[in-house]
C-alpha cells in the first residue's frame, strides 16, 4: 500500500516511518499538500542505484546457503526443457 505522509511526520513519527521503509516500501512525504520527497531504506536505494551490485549480493547469499553447484550446461538444459513445455515453470 502506498504510504503518503506529511513531512512533519518525519520528525514527529520517525519510528513509524522507519518501520514502513524497513519492510521495503517507500514513504512519500508531502509539504502543503504537494509531494516533496521519498524516504526509503538503504537496501531499496541500493537496488535503484546499483542493480548489478545488488543482484550479485543476492546471488552470493544464495550460493552461500547451499552446496549445490550447477554447470552452465545443466542450467541451459533445464531452461530449454521449461521453454519447450516439457516442464512447468
């Protein structure tokens, strides 16, 4: 759900805004009824500004969580089977 708050909430309800952005959702701040800025978590900002670095971090975490390793032949064979309808996605 889109969160739109007056800029005064940044000072008066910082914890509420912090809790929202920690879930990954941005908070849009208004001043005098007009949008002025967006508050988001560092992780969300990083995904916007450095998508390749974020993707590599996610891949590194996934690789660290398992001992399973696939060759590129295994991966492409599996993808071809899915694309050709022999296996559901």
